[in-house]
């Protein structure tokens, strides 16, 4: 199956972002078939290269776990876009590109005279996607952000964790990942618009808004409007539920760990049948399930205690009850479903060696996901500068000495 | 200057239920696609009603809060897909659509005779989207799971939790939204490919795979270290201080992350911790960690005397990364949210006025279709039958009478 079967074959992306948000945005574009050129800071590279963990726990810009994951299959060139002497080279790159992804603080691109007006004057078809913590305008646009700050300000944090404890952050960098995902989604929309109008766009993505957007269908604001009180985090249960609401949906302990137990709307008697406990199919309980949540938990734990996670999952799924195992990272890497679907594949990297990488949710039936390693810093300098832009090698040496390339 | 919406002239036949699928088509509706939500004749995602309770309301099915949030900017037609007439009607809609999307468990579409192979005969360049929980194929393909269950199977619950605590659950329907946004992205990519090649395709996006993709670095970390990543609570593997601190008032918090020497000094100065500021060894994060409790206590002593919004502004004025742990009331009254017109407030004939999240991005050129409410049950059936499918009055009457396209939910008949 040829590369040309991928959706974004022929689309060129310049990624001048640093860290997770831009990295995930352009990972998606790359997974969909675009050519992604990371434009990195000379010598040190994308700041993501400084995020651990590293191979053997020794900091090395070529073996950062998040960098290796997020940038698999991309190209890397070095250019200090903030240096005025890099301007001509950067604008030449812009001329031949479809998309630019950046995540500087709002206004910075204009300050260095590379705002959307300047770039679009050179290439009216270009799509500039700006990823920030709080957006390009508004009272907080110049605030200093980070993953946890966006996470907190989005409202997500207040809803995660135990009611009697402090709010809790989800694992990883979810504000930055959602920012990157919203970026990719908006870039695709802009590509479709461009197909109709021939014109590019400047997109403003806020990480904080991207996380608040995950409250759709939670009745989060409606609950506040109707009750006058704020929806509260509820441990591992769903929030903003009425006493008559369906239950369970929670994590409970079993013989060898934890399982996620969930009510099935199409099979309401299933849990009673599975556990052989009549009380779990009792009309009083069924009519006001959430009100009986503590009792339901206790009855379920009694049954779960006698079974391992795998037994729970198998027995429940056999009778169409949606109980699932809580798997560790190690277990997830090698479970039979992931193996069957080849979700993880080996990739050999020159310095980090061979490891198993997550592929992508965008594995199209028309084309295989290209299992390629993340680039070494500046790996594609010659290809891009000499072969494509046809810059004079002496000019490149001069720029190298000046710390521009 | 505004031009068209990105998905002008795109029509989507939407069979999705609950959260993940409807989130994907909600976004596409806001981007200008015509979303034809094909509803079950016996009412709305029965689970949603059960989740929220009927409370004896009339037309309760039009007031399901979660439904009305995720189904904004769509049209509703009810079709009984279990009967031949309904199947044919659905195929007629497919014949004039660009995309069909469904999130049933893997066997359902085949059992209905509405699999990709069947629909491709009706519309050769159709893009069909399936969003199974665990995959259309494989040993677990027939397992049922909702979003939170895929957090559990995908490793996200395992890396979420308080320090030394149990696995935890992130947010509410996080996996559903995460996969819904991936699906919207994948659909638009497939459309672009169709513009180039003229070809449709069967696009499969698996809920759990979207979840694993947003924690990808943990899988590399495991291989580097050969041991399971620890649950860190609100700590950061590198930065300190990092986390949330109690402020004045109940359940009132501020998130802070200190990532540079300058930020550390600004923090010490702001909270009047001259002892910490003057201790040059504390420039190093590792040294700070040795007296972490003392540092956190000093920060808390200062934050506890102040309102969290005041703390946020005082800290941000000094260049410190800080933000309140926002509640619904904070977001509804926030000047930044308001100026960015992020929230989407709509008026619904039965449910009244309600506010929900808008889109997480803004275009400088393209238009969007926000501020549009969710449809009432079967609201657009008559219009779609007569205008889109050019049915005459008599045929429409018979479809309604047969129960193929009920205008109000009918009691479910189990046969």
C-alpha cells in the first residue's frame, strides 16, 4: 500500500512549536500522511528533548521519551526563527508550506515581524495554527501558563479526585495533548475551507478551552444553572448525576487489582444476573440507582473479591455487562487485543535503540502507518536547505557559525 | 472577513448514541456540515433518560440534558432500522450523504444489513465511520465498554491518582471526548482525501487507541525503566513547587508551577519567604525537594489568607505560572471566557436556555455554526422526508402510521 493512499499526502507542515501541544498536533498530521518538518533551536532543539525520562536515566536530547514518541516519522532542521538573520530562510520555507504550527506566547510572532499578515503576504494559502494556554486575545492571554495551570483553569481539575481530598490532575499532560488535538482538528477544517476558497487562515487554539470542551454532555453548566451549586468531583463516579441516575460507573477493587464497573442501559438486569445478587436487580434499587451507590458498591465488592480482573472482565462480558480491567502500562503494552491490532510496533532509533511505540488512532484501511523513528536534531538540514531550498553550502556554514542553523 | 464554513455542502447520516459519537458530529455540525441524526423510534439513548430520570415531565425525552448538549447543530429524524421500510429509508438518506457514522458494537451494522459493503452499493464514494470501544476485530472486539472503561483498559486510570493511592478516574467522560475529537479530525482528513481521489473509505477509530495516544510517552518510559510509572498526584517529575494550594474559602484552590530560577525567586519574594529566597542552595530543585513540606507550608500559609482569584492575579503580575482551580460558577462569570465568547448559550423550545462548551478553536476567516440548539425528537422528519427524499404526502403518512418514522417516541416492542 502506497504512501499516496494517506489522507494528507503532499501536505507540508512546518512545526516551529516546542513541547507537547505542538508535538501532538503535528504527530496527528504526520500520522495522516503530511510531511512534518520540525524547525528546532540550533544545538539544544525542541524543549521537549529536555523532558525525561531518558534512556538509562541520562539526559540526552536524542533519548527523551516524550520527544521520541511525539516526533516519530517527522523531519528535523535547525533554525533560530527568532534571529533576524534567519528571516529569509524561514520565509522561503513558509513559501513552500501549507501549514505552520507555533506555540509562542500570543503576540511574539508579530514582535519578531513574522505575524500572520507577514506570512500570508508571502503565501496566501498558508494555515497558521497558534497553540497557547489561554488563546490569542482576552484578559488572560499574556498569563504565564503550564499544563497544570490550564488544567486547573479549565474546570477539569475541580472534577477529578475524591470529594474529601484536594482536586487531582489526570496522568500525563492532558491540557497540552487536548490543545494539540484541537489544533489538528482545526487545521483539518482549515484545509477543507481552503479547498473551497483557496485561502488560508490563522487559527487560535486555547489549551484551557480545549479541556473545558471535554465537559460537553456532562450537564456541567446546566447543573449549576438549575441547582445554584457547582458540580462536585465524585471520586471515580460520574459527576452531576441525579438520585435516579444510572449506576454503577466506578472503579472497584477485586481479587488482584481494580476493575471499572459500568451499568448497561440495554441490559439493566445484567449486573444482578452476573453476581447472582437479587438486590442488584431489585426494583427499589433500580429506580434510584445513584442514590443507592454506596450499597451497590458494597454488594459488588463482595462479588468482585472472589475474582481476578481477568475473570471479572470475561464473566461480565459474556453476559453483556460492560466491566473492564484496570490495566497497568506494562499490561496495556502487551494485552491480546493490542497485539492482535498491532497497536504497538517496534521502531529502531539510531541512538535510543529498538523500542515498541504506540502507533496511532488514525491507521487507515487504505494505508499502513509508517513506523519511522524520531529525527536526530538537524538530521534533515542538508535535504531541506541544500536539496530543496538550494541554499549555497557556504551560506549554510556561515549561518551555522552564527548559531542560526 | 468571513467566508464559508469549512463543511459547507457536506451531509452526514449520524447513527451515534451516548457521548463519543455525538461529540464528533457536534463539532462537525458547528463546522457547517448538515448532520442528520437518525434516532431510535423508542426515544433517546435510553441510557441518558435513565441517567437523568424522567421525573414525570411531559416530553421528558426532549429535556435530556446530556443529549441536548452533545447534539447541538443537528437535525433529527426517527427511523426504525429493524424493519425493511426503515432500512430502505436509511439507505435513501445514505445515497444523498457524504458520510455515515455509527458507534454501535461491532456486530450491529452487519446484523442490520447496513455494513460498509452494503452502504457502498448505495453510495460508492461513501465515507463510513465506525468507532468501536476496542476494535472491529480481535479477541476483545465484542466486549462492550463506555469511555471510562477504556480509560481503565488503556492505562490512563493506572497513571492517574494521588501519590501512593489507588488508580483513579480522570474527569468525567474524558475518553469519550478525546475519541470524539480524534474522530472529527479523522473524518475531515477522509473528506480531504475524497476531494483529491474521489474515493470514500471505511474509517475505524477505536476509543481505547485514542486514549493510549494521549499517554504515549508512558509506554516508552516503561521500556526505559523496566518498571511501572508511579502515580504522581499533582506533582511534576521535574519541577517543584508544582501542584495546588488551598486558598481562603471552602474548596478553593490555586494551581502553581515553578519552572525557572526567576520564577522561584519571584514566588519567594511575593509570599515574603526571605529565608527561602536567600538560601542559594534552593536554586536547585533537588534541594527544594529535601524541604518540600516546609516550602509547601509557607506557600499555603500565604495563599490561605487570600481569595484564589486574588492569588492568581498577584502571582501572574510577578510572572508566576498560576491559575485558579475553576468551578462552573467561576467559568460562567469569568471575564476571559466572556471576552472570548467561548461558551455556547442556546434556547431550546422544551428545555429552555442552557449553556455548554463551545469550540476549542477560532478561525480568522472561516465561519462556524455556533449558538444552535439540539433538535427535538423527530423534529425534522417531515421536512427531510418531503424536501431531502422528495416523498409525497401519502407516503409520509404511511411511514408515520407504520411506526417507521414516528413523530413522538413509541413504546419499545420486544419481539
